[in-house]
């Protein structure tokens, strides 16, 4: 028993000193109570299948291995010795977990067992031996699990008087295990970074990498190689590194790749902080190769760093605003030829050096006249006038006015107006004039209104048939009415006093209707016209003379709107 106590003490001390980091991180302590059933070797007379119970204590080194001590006390047996026989089994084990999950763990174990039978003959001896077994833990909660186990104890040389040589005992147990707060099975840590898989936010951490509390690698210099693996932990930001975390320097200029803006610098060339050779005049050719080290800023240079002057005007390309100046031309400081009149033809070539500003010119600097109408293109508002066309001062054709009414043909809606006629803006007759009230008759009580007496409109004697000589006058009236579609009219017929009133009224109505019908045939909407006969009423001259009666036989147009 003293030897077993020594073993237990040794294991306990080991638990307190082995892998302190694991103890801090895992914090997996297990205390268990269990019932057991032991089948002793057949050589042990009187001991067969003995029930018992015990307690155990375990400490997890990591997610895969733990250490455990336990003691089993068996039910007293009588009749085999002078007193009661109460066997005690003590054991120290190493447990390995090949399968370890949150809800279940499977394990195998091995270790040393001590069997103490007591002080009464014939069981006054103690055996020692090695044991091996397997078991499973089923987690009821994070702090409690049901544990089932079976093991065999092998003693190579028993001290029993009943047998000699090796004996084997079988022990089965079932019980409950309790774990520290937040515990459970020893938490899995597949990447061995000290943070359990359950809490590990970065479960595939490379071996040797330093991690934070979440299990993620730390990379202080942000070079992509984590601390613990990084052989160059202070790499400057932006530098390209190798697998060990050390910066590359492909051109050997001591400016690391990734920072080096000139990664192909020739060997031995001095560079600035960006890894580029100095270029004092900023022309793109470094000082060591520049044959013209004081090139003006902005000038285009060749491979030797010297300025280029393509048009040979002594103003360098890149500064020359007119890089294609003709040979021999005098230029200003910008490399452009002088142009006194601003027509973009150099003075040495300009045959018209005093061209007015903004005038289009030809290649000789003279005003262009594309259509040859005598008006330069810069002033020509009609630049494509046909050859030989008379134009005005704007270069536009002088329009014809065939009927001479003051309205040019393109705008004249009535192109054949008689000469001397008064026309409107459309070139059509102005139809309506205001006349004074008649001397007597019904019209004397009617206010003046726009009225046109149709001159040249005649009828066959005593009939309402228009004569052919009337057509020209009526055509002019129709043209004006068509050109002014907003006008509505009354066609009023009048006679002299010869004949009966009934006859004269009918005749005047027929003649007004004849005029309406003719105008309708010429395109005037009938809905804009009404015909009315007034007989001998509304006379405008005395009926006692032939001249007066002739004036009273008439047709008038009255504007209704």
C-alpha cells in the first residue's frame, strides 16, 4: 500500500508540474465516482466476481492525453481468512483520446495497478501489475459525463500461495465524472496552438505560429508571415518577403522589392529612398547616363538625355506648341510662327496680311469665297449660292417678286395679284374697306362694317349667271380668302329699283348664291360663307340716273368676324 501511495503522490506531483501552459489553457480537471465489477483470475480460490466502487481524479495535459489516479474498494468477503477480506485496487494511468468531440470521447489507457488483499492468511500479500483498457465518456452537460470502462490487469509473477507465475484480472466499471466549470472533455486542439477548437477562430494555424486569444496568428509587421515563423519580424510595410518573412531585393540596391519603384536598377548604381537612380533634371534619364544634365523641365529628350527639336526652330519638343513649323519660319518663345492678322497663316506665307479678324481664309491667308458670289465665307449667310446668282450683301440670292406687289415669290400666296393692288403680308388682296352708310333705305340704320364691293363681277342681263369676265376678279378674292382661313363673310346681292320688289329680291339672292358657289369651287369652305339678297334696298347712288342704277347693281362681301 505504501508503494501505491508513492505512485499516487508521484502522479499528483506530475500533474502539478507537467505542461503548465496546457493546464492554464485547458483547465481540465476530472473527479469521478464509479461502481466496479472485478473478475479475478481462476487461480485465486474463493475470489470470483467481486462488486465494488471507487473514486478517480484526472488531469488533461492537452486535448489528446491526460493522467489519472484511482482507487477501488471491494465488498468484504468472509470465510476465506480468519477475518474479513477487503481487497483494494489502486491504479495510475495514462489516457489517450483518439476520438474527442463535444458530446462523446473514446479513449484507451494503460498504467500500473497495485492489489492489496490484507494481512490475514492465505491472502496476506500484495500484487503489482500493468493494466490496459478502453472506455467512453458520454457528456450529459459541459460539467458531467457518464463514463464506461473495461480493463485487464496483468501480473507476471503473483505472490499468491494458490498459484505461481502470471495471473490476469478483468475489471469493468460505470460511473459519473464531474469537470471544472466550463469543462467537459479535454477540448480538442487540432492545430496545437493552445486554443481549443471550439474557441479557435483560426483552426488551421501553422505549427510554431504565435496566436492571440482567439487562436489566430499574430503578424506584427503585416508581411503575411506570422510571428513565431517570421525570421525577419520587423519588415518595412509594403516590402515583398520570402517564405521565412524576409524581404526580397532583386536588384541588390538595398531597397526592398515592393517598396522599390525601380526594381531593375543596374548593379552598383546609387539610388534614392524609392530605389531609383537620381535624375536631377527630371527628364527620365538618370544622372549617370544623362549627357545633357540641365534639360529644361518639360522638354522631350532622347536616350542620352538631350532635348529633341523636330522642326529645328530652336524650341525643344515638349515645350514647342507648334512642333511642325515650316523650315525658316521665325517663331516666338512658344515655337509658333508670327501671325499679325491672326488668320493662322504665318506672315511669311500670308498674301493678305491684313485680313479682318475671324475671317476664314485659304492657304495663302486670303478670305475664302467658296461659292464665288463675291461675299467671303466669313460673311456669307448663304454659302452655297448657285453660280451666276445675284446676291445681296449677306451673300443670299435676291428673291424675285413676279407680280410686283412687294411680297417675294417664296412668300407670296397670291402670286398673280394685279399691279397696284393693295395686298396683305401674304401677297393677297386686302378685301375689306369700310364704307359710309347709304344715303337712304334699310342700311342707313346699320352701323358701318368691313365691306368689299366686288368690281368687275358682272351677270347676264336680268339673270344670276356670271359672265366670263368676272372670273379673274373672283379668283383674286378666292385666293385671299384661302390665304386667310380665319375670315368669315356674307355675300350680299343688290339691284337697282327697276322691276318689282319681289323680282329684285329674288334676283339679288340668286346672284349672291352664284358668287358663293364659284368661291367654293376655288377652295373656300362653304361654311365660311353665307349668301343674302337685299333687292333694291341699301342703294349707294340715286336710281334716277343710268350711272346711279349701275352702281346699285352690285355684289358686296361683308366680313362677319
